[in-house]
């Protein structure tokens, strides 16, 4: 039976109910490791600084850099060299494939970084005139409908008389 202390990680001495990860993997326990080195145990509640920025910056690569990386990748002959190159440069293999495809297509301009976000729509200089004319058409259609209704009523009155 498991005691309440063992559930919360406070196992009594000599109990083999729960072991820490380092004990299971064959490493020294944290208590033993800390005491054997002579360092005091870390303060309770101390959290490591992960050094994560609020918003990561997007990397932009120049055409010159892309072409040089493609040349370096082409010169790799041994297995694993390309992977090591990509890890060293911090580039994904899919990015390298995309750059190769763009180079093969001959779209050198496509290697330049593209501006992200919504595309700027050009304002048609005639757009204002078009909306004005559409409004006028709707107004005239309303007048036409009114005139047709009046004519229909006049026809019915003539037939009654």
C-alpha cells in the first residue's frame, strides 16, 4: 500500500515505492549529487531563466547568403554533412529544398525575402466615379418603378370608366 507521503513525493527513508528519474536511469540521486559536490541545495521556488523573448524576430536571408548556402550544400559529399551544415547555420532542410526549387526555376527574384501581411491594394482612380454612377442608377430604377406603378393605376382607372 502506498502511503500519502509517497504520493506527494515525500517518501519515507528506506521505502522503495517511488524513485526519482535519476535513480531509475542509474544516475546519482539529487540529494547525493548535491552533497557530494559540496554545493548547497538550490533555493526552493527558484525558477531558471528560459531567456524567451516576447515576440521572436523573423529571420531574413539575403540572396547572397542563400546562394552561398546552396553552394556549400552542393559541395557536401559525405553522409550527414548537409545535416551538420544546416544545424550549424540554423536552417531547416525544407527551407533549403525551397531555395533549391526556386533556383532551379530561375526565379532569382523569388529568393529575395517577401513582405508578409496583407497585400496593398491599388486604389482605382475611377472607383469614386463608379460608386456615384451606381447610386444614380439605383435612384433612376426607383423612379422608373414608381412611374410604371402610376401608369398601371391609370390604365385600371381608364378601364373602369
